[in-house]
C-alpha cells in the first residue's frame, strides 16, 4: 500500500521568476572597506526577529544555535564567535579552514586535481589526494560553505577575502541566460549547480548585499525548471521524469536558503520532494531509497571508481531524507517515519576503518546534521561516533596539516579539498544551522 501523501498547503507554482532588480557586476563593487559587522553596516531590522515554525514558512535554518524563530540566527554576528570558539572542536575546525584558505587558487576557485600548485605555505608536498577536474564548481561551493558556516561572508569575518574570491569565481561560472552555474557536461553538473546555488544563497542570506540578488535568483529559477513536476530532481534538464534522493536533497536545501533570504521559489517543489521521499521509503525499517521504483534501495557506486565501498555499510540516502524532512518543517511527532530513519542510522555509526571500506564522508555529513536536529539519544550516540571518527584523523604533518585524506566512497572524485570541506562542515554542526526541532 502506498504511503499517504503529506498534508501541505497548496500554492500557485512559479514557472520562471525573473529577478526584480538589474544585475550588478559583483567584481566591480566593494561591499565594505573593512570587517565591519554586517548587521551594523546594513542595519537589517529582521536580523533578530522571530517567527513561528509552520509548514514551509520563511523560517531561517541558517544561524548559530537558538530557536527556529531566529530569522537570521547569529551566523556572521559577533555573538556567534563566542559560540564557535567555545566548541571543543574549534581548533580542529580552524586548522581545516586554514588548509582550505592556503590552497585556494588566486582566481577564487579550488582546483580539485591540482590544489597543491596553489599552496601559499611554500611547499608542494601534499600531492596525494587529487580529485577530478570536472568537480571544481561543486567542490569550490563546498569549501565556501565551510567558511560561511564559520561566520565569514563577503562582508566580514576572518576569511572575508577568501569568501569574496570564491563567490566572485562562482558568479563568473554562471550562464547569464539560463542561470546554470558551470558547464552542462556529464551528470555531475546538476550536483554542482545545486551546491553552488546553496553557497551563493547562504552568502546572500548573511551578507544581505543586493549586488548578489540577481544571480542567486537566476540560479534558483534554473532549479525550478529542472525539477520533475510530481517529484524531485535527477540528471536531465529539463526533467525526463526521473528523480533521485541525493540530488533532490541538495536542491531542496538550495531552495530553502534562497527562500530564507527573501528570494522567490516555487513551493510546489517542496510538495514534490516530500512525495518523492515517501515513494522511495521502506516504511518497515525507515530506509530511504536512492531511485525509484524500488523502496529502500541503496545509494549508487561507480564500477571501477568506488565500488569497493559497499553502500550497505551506511545509510546515506536515509540521512538525506531525514534532513530534508526537517528542513521542510516535518516533525517526528507528526511524521513518525523520522524516528525510524534515525533508529536505522544508529546501526551504522561513523567509524574510521580503512580496512573494511566503510568510510563515507557524504553519509557522515548528512547523518551529522540530521541527527543533530533529532537531538536526544540519537544525537548523543551519533556525536560520539562522529567525533571519534573525524577529529583524530585530521592530518597534522607538513603541507597536509589541517586536511583529511580523501578516503571513502567519494574521495576519488572530490579529492582532498572535498574531504577537508566535508569534515569541517560536519564539525560546524553545533552552530551552522539552528535547531529546528527544539530540545528533544
């Protein structure tokens, strides 16, 4: 029997929303001349407003701790720095950010396969860990998200210049007509666009600088055109009628960041995403599938690339599904399958075990954010495993210092920049997003 469809408020779809302001060239605009806190510079009165958490409401998840009603949280605010420094993982995070900053290319992107050539530390000895060149857009976006998560933006923060260069480079990769960020080559470009849109939307969210608005809106419009009318997203644009959970999750997070920033999105996309998750979820155990029509199917592997890492040793798609439900305002009380999602993930806790090929940083990232939102015993047990897996395995030697080896299911594609960004993002969980489910 098919699971019931989610009860949501129907809204009029927005097929193709054009930006309401003219694009400015971000390359030729100075946001601030110093690191003045953006709340003081911009005086945004909505920064500390509160709003109820209801279905698909404009509630911000981008912030540092606190209740869901905090419209812009504390990320980027001076008060957030105390929360970050107080984290026991702060030193580990700062080492990771330092390594990423030191390996950014002068033009602002991260060179996935030749990152070591841009090492400003003066050495080129960290050559082990190259990824695939075609991943530059998506991995650059992941690195930017790590800096944004720590409080730096194009307006302020210790790594303001790093973020500014990265945002400028991503903007330069956007097709001015279609809004696509990157080249439409292969399957990965859809992932790249989703993650890049998320990064640009988060920067606009916290910087509130209108020079970025038009480009982010165009990127959101592309996402709207790419989706399956009755489901999620996959590789083809326009949609060929197929969806998969992994891409759908990234697309939803990008849309939510854009919505939180006051941009226009088609909320029908949220309905389709939830319907998709329900259609591929095994209600007997809570496992979320990767593609249809099979329920509870495992995530993908590439033959000859990462097939030695069995997808059965993790629950990556269940983590994506659970976090997507949280972002779309579902709660365990009203959506009991969320408890099953979390219970299932507790059977596959993070563990750095190179011999059994179970390392999956993609799973660890999504699992960490999903379990943090669930709270309680779920988070307590996950956090213990996550910190044991991540913190002791940061490299502390030579030019590698601050990075993580790209061991795991997707390390061969994203390389050392990917693994370092994902591990930093995972450790930023305590302050990167607000807790939407409250104390549990």
